[in-house]
C-alpha cells in the first residue's frame, strides 16, 4: 500500500513538472502556437504588411 502511495505521488509530480516545463520552454512542450504566432508576426512586420504600432500592439496582445 505504501509503495502504491509513493508511485501515485511520483507520477503526480512528474505530470506537474512536465506541464510546468511546457510553459517555460515554448515550442518544445506545447508552446508552439505562440512561437508560430511570433514567427508570423515577425515576417509580416519585416515584409511591411503591418506597421510598427500594429506590430507592438499584437506582440503585447500575445504576451511576447
């Protein structure tokens, strides 16, 4: 019974750790959406499709 309790605790901690690292590491663990959005935004700004004000506003909206 004690071993089962330890296994459940370790599994729970492992799941929490993997979720926490996913938020920190960006594209590696689930943050690909923001990384992709940043790439698209950078390309649109570089090509002149959007101006500096719109670029800054959209970066702020995305939390970048």
